[in-house]
C-alpha cells in the first residue's frame, strides 16, 4: 500500500510500510448510525490517515460518503482537550476512491450535487480518484505491486481474460521467487 500510494499520489512525503497500520474502519456517528469504510491506514508518527474506498461502479453518493467517512476518521483522531490550543493541528485524512469499473467514472463533485446558491462557490475536492482504466492491461500486469494485479483482475469481464492474466501473474511470481534464492 505504501509503495502504491507513493506512486499514485506523488507527494513530497513518502509513505513507509513499517509506519502504517490498519486503523479502525467502523464508526458510530453523532446520530448513532454505524458506518464502515473499506480500508483506513494511520501513519504512526503523523496525524495522518489514508482512507481507501473501492468502487467497481460509479456511485453518485460517493462524494457525500467520502466526506462523511473523512469527518468520522478525523473526529476519531482528534485530541479533544487540545483542540482549542493555538498550535494544535487536526488530523489529516487523505480520501481515495480506487475505481476498477468498466464504465467511465462520471460522478459529479459534492458541490455539483448540492443545492446551488447563486454567487457562492466552494473549491473543495472531496477525494482523490485512482481509476484503473487509465492503465493499460500491460502496465497493470508488469508493475511489481500486487494491488495493480487486483485492479486488473477486478476490471476484467471475460473469464478467459482472467485466466490468462492469472497465468501471467503466477509465472511472473514463480520467476521472482526462483531468482531470490
């Protein structure tokens, strides 16, 4: 995951696998509603969380859901006694939608889904979209990350294509293992 995030996000900060831990992904909202996100990682030495939601089809509720998850994660990570201190920093949540569907991702931003108020504009992006469709089959197959293989297999529709992909992936893993020893 760390390697994948570094590649996709291209941040100055570099994620390291040894300081990322899976974090609570179930939350009880102020309205006593239980919500559950797909994957949340906490970066140990930072007030930083990465939220990853997997989607295999476009979902118009995604901008709202991501914002709701982001707020719950941030609320969970707050040190409420320190919030009023001048130098206290709130946790940062990087929300990501990992889309592996076939159809074009055509979900509007949250701002576009909300009631319009003439003259008022918000410039917030509520999540980062990583669309598996921007990669060719070859790019996903030949990348060394297991997540790219999962992205490829998830977007395949034909069982024969899945079998071909798995054969290539298995052969590549066998070659990698034999060269290690």
